[in-house]
């Protein structure tokens, strides 16, 4: 298989400013948002990254795009190490990967028409003639299911679902191979959510995109992702094929996420037992030596391979 | 006794020269202790209907017409202003979707809860403070002694939503209207908040109206469901029937469009424009 984007042992530390004392002291307080994470995005696959708010999943996405610089680790894009490239060196790589943000309202410039928004990537990369750009903009609007008469409208004239389609059109303008989707459906209504998921589904097959799909909803990932990585407090605690995660989750945090999905059967109402953060940290799964295929020691806690495509953070007895 | 009784409610908004019919001929009754779920997409009129019960639609462009509009036996159609003070807080109170904008950022959470208690109850400040502390404990906020002095921006979304539930419960209302209380929250926090609302409802024998676009929330919390579309009631039945045998095609489409019900990568059910047009034609 062909890995298009490889995050190797990547970490991000944020320095917390707590007044003068911290500014002048040598030892600055650090918050570890992402802690030695390994993620591999295979060609033409969808990798789902799931976790609660504050787990570092969006930070991972931003680092993959080099919108944030990692504190340590490497980002390999199609066999090129882009971790330390300067902005002007990055420009040619930026064509290959694009991002969709959660809040389409604040990620589209309110002063620009939709045509201007979609054309902007061509302007930045100096591609095509003026006429071609106009044609391509109409084509892209059509591709994401918006009428071509929309090209003169402004973002505030659209509904949430339509705006998210414009974000997708802009992201696809440069024909990228990689798309990072940072919670693109969280702010949407159920019906609109289904439409956007279907659109991404179609585009992925049609254009052969590889998608890193970041979400806090496991059920959205079930209908879209090939593999799922579960993030908790900055680390990956479990990863595997989508159905393995759904049918055979081992880590207590993954289990609690699965348990929180509302069931659609009122007969199955249950009194939920919510587990606290301490319980998650103390109840790490234990495996006997026979279960273990390989250990990945990237960490003070180890990720154990227990099946062909299933890794869990745990200890070996 | 019915806590809410609505007969032929119409709400219309004047927009330039046009009239927008947000709610058309809605009739419903809710008895004490019953929980009712309202489902519909954005723009279906679900929020507007129940905001009218608390007199929250006071735009000069809104026209409210009804044969009967009663909350807790108080008629809302006549002498509105005086009646509203009786209803708000004591008989019915509301939890909104966006807790961040529902609290005043300039005052502490505690101050705002105490303010509510002092407005509606005949107590002094010390008593109200104690009561606010009790309420924060009740909604399972850790360290309520600290949180009572926090400003809204110091709390996470889930904590603020809990604080808002505490505020809504401060005068022991007979009816709690929850308008998409969990839409902006994480899945695990959503499950916790729903559990909390459910527990409190049973404990205090309150009536509950849960407004949402998420059928998953409905399946978890309520006894009876009303499906709204285009300002009208499409379906009104108990929660088991809605999921077993949805009668209206819109209800069925809503259920089918929820992702992740079956294994495997797949496309979801989308509601097409043709379907929409046919439903509008039948309105």
C-alpha cells in the first residue's frame, strides 16, 4: 500500500503564559497537546480521527497541513519530508493538500463572492487565464451541487450546508490528493449532514482523494472511514479498521465513546455509567503474551498490535 | 390536568411585503409529568412554537393567532404582560442551545442564578446563595463553591449547559422546555447532559419538552414524539411507534439519514427536492 501522508512521532507543546513569573523564569509551563503520535494516511483511503474536544485531534490536522509547526517529529508528504520547509518552499506542496474547517462562516471571506473565493487558490498559485478561472469556478460549484448562478453571491446569503459545500469546492480547486476535513459536519442539521457526507463520499471515489477526517462523532466515521484512530489526551489509544473498532473495541475510552452514541431504539434505553478520566487511565487493557503480535514503543505507554489491523494502548502481562 | 394546551396556533412573520407562515394550525396537549419530543429540521417552526409559550416572540413583525394558548391553566392570549411573569420560571422555563450567549458575560454564573431566584421567590440573598449552591450540586458540577464565582467564559460548554439547567430549575418549574440543549456538545458530554435531564425530570415529576433535530436524542429521552415540517405537525405518536413504523415519509427519511447505523462505507439517505416539493404540496 502507498502512504501519502505520514506523521511520524509528532508532538506539539504549547507554552502557557501565566504572568510575569513565567515570562522571566527559565522553566516555562508546557501543555502537551499532541504527544508522539503516529498517523499514516494511505492513498485513496479515509482515515477517521476521533476524540473529545481538547484531545489534540484538530492540532494533528493543522500540523499535517503545516499550519502549525510541530515541536518534534516528522511530516512526510509523498516521501518528501516537509517538517522544516520554509513557507516559500512549501508553496508547491500546498497544492497537494487542502483543508476544510468546521466553521464555514468564519473560514470564508465575507467580502468576497463565491466565484472570487473559489478562484483565489488559482490566483495564489498563478494558474490558468482569467476566463479559464471563471469556467473552472462554475464547474467546481456544479461539482459540489450548487447552481452556477450562485457565483455572484456572498457567503452570508447561503445556508450552513451550502457554505460548507463552498469550502469543499475551494479545497478541491487545485485538485489536491489529500484533504484534511476538520469536523466539517458537526455544525449541521441531520439532513444536511447526510448530504455533505454523501458529497465527500462521491468526491473521494471520483477524484481518488485521501481524506483525514477529524470528528467527534463515531457514527459519522462509520459510514465514511476505512480506518479509525481514537485520540485521547494527545495520544492515540486505539486504532484499527472501522468495523473492528465498532465490534471489538478494547480501550475503555473507545468503549465510552461507543457507549455514548444514542441508540435509535427506545426499547434499549439504558442507564449509562460514565467513567471518569482517572478510571480510563487506570483501567488500561491487559494482554497476555500470546495475544501480542508486535509492540510499538513510541511512548511511555505502548501501543500493542493484537490483530492484523488493530492496535491498542495497554500493558502485557 | 394539562400543563400545555394549544389549539390552532398560527405564527406568521411579516417580511417586507411577504408573509412567512412559520407555524400553521398546530394543536397539542401535554399532561403533567409527560415528556414530549419535537423533531424537525431547521426552519420547521419547532423552536418558534414553544418560544411563544414563554412570550419570547415579541417582534413587532410577528402575528400570533390561536383559539387557545394555555400554560399551566393561564391564558396567554389575553393580558399577556401580567401573565408572563407568572409563567416564566415558576411554571415553565427554558434551556437554550447556545449556553455561551445565553449567559451575560459580565456577571458570574452564581450571580445570574441568584438573580433568577430573587426575582421569582420571596427570599433574601443569603438564602438564595445557599440555594444556588444546592442547584449547582444537583446538576453534578464539581467544586460548586468555586464555580459559583466563575464567569461564563471560564467554564466549558458542557459545564455551562449544566449551569443553565440549574438556573432553569431554580424555581422548580412544572415544565422544562429544552431547545436543542446538546447540539453544540461532544458525544460523551451529550450523553451525560441527556441523562441529567432525564433523571431530574423523573425526580421532580416535571413535564419535559425536548426540541431537537436529532432522533437519537429523542429515542433516549421522551415518551411521545411530534414530527414537524414546514410549520405543521406531520406525525404525533408515541416514541416506540415512530421508530418501528414511521407513518410519514419525512419521518422515515429523517431516521434513514442518521449515519453509522449499519456497518460499512455507504451513502446515506438524502431528502431530494422532489420529495420536499411533494410534502409541501400536501401541506
